[in-house]
């Protein structure tokens, strides 16, 4: 961890700038890997993350770790894992809840953007619709999953599902798709020409969308 990241993390750990401080056990700043690597971004800590102080623990964390292991990557050694929001959003009775748009913007613009600036990731991977919404407010995972999206001049985003979504679906087809997403992530991470890859992915998606308009035998059965 660089001195700048260490200083920023200390500030995140004592943040009391919004109402989410009232329902948290502790702040979850995230896990840092190397600079110019992969940065995986989720939405917010859940119960177990709030208790342990680390992002993506429990069943979702196990699946994420297995997916990374499947492509030869690990936490900290190869990737950073962050959430847009650093404190657990809860209902009045203490249950997990989806963060609001204003919470997402406030915490993300205050802390996540600074983390990303210091990490300078080669590739950002968003897990689930809420994380995607921070970067692309109108973006939908159902439309963009498996695609590389150019966010700005410095950052490319690869969109995929949240591990919890895969665990809820529990279908072979979803796992196969998820595996293919992580294989793409590895390929993009290893590429020396990410901009060129972005153009190729865009062209491939355009061709695929044209093909979806063509009827197949299945349409007549």
C-alpha cells in the first residue's frame, strides 16, 4: 500500500459524514492490490462484511474467490476489491437494504473516486447493478453483462453479475456465463492494447446484436 492510500484509508475508517455511521459496526474501506491492475467494485458491505471489516466475505466472497482462483488471480496479490459505499446500509430493524442513489453518489464521489485515482486500475470490474449505476446511471446489467464499456479517457469497465445473483440463480447456464466473464477479465488484464480490445469487443457486440434479429429454427418450434 502506498503512503497516499494508507493516509486515505485512515480517513475512510473514521468517516462520520453521513447517517450510515449509525447502523455500522465498522467501516469497510476495501482490499488493495497492485496499482494498474484490476479493481473489482461492489455496492456496499453486508452483515458479514460489516462484522469482519473486509469486502465480499461469506458465500458471495467464497464464490468470488473461486472465480478469481479459476483464472489464476487472488485478492491483494492481483486485484483490489472495493465497494462504492463503505458502511453497511440497514433498515430500521437492522437488515441489509439497497443503498439509495444519494448514498451511492455521496460516498462514491467522496471516497471511491479517490481510491481509484490512487490505484490507477488497468480495468474496473463492476459486480451487479448498483455498482454499475455509480459509473453509468442508466446502465443495466441485463443489457451490459459481459461487455467492456469505456467510462472515460482513463478507465474501462467490464460489467458482470454480483456473486449473490449467481448463487440465487444456481443454474449451469449462469455459471457457464459467469466463467466466461472471468476468462474475459483475465484476457483483458493480460492485454497490452486494451483500447484495441475495446474496439474489437464493441464490433463483436454490434455483430451479435444483428444476429439476434435473425430467426432460427427455435423460433418456429
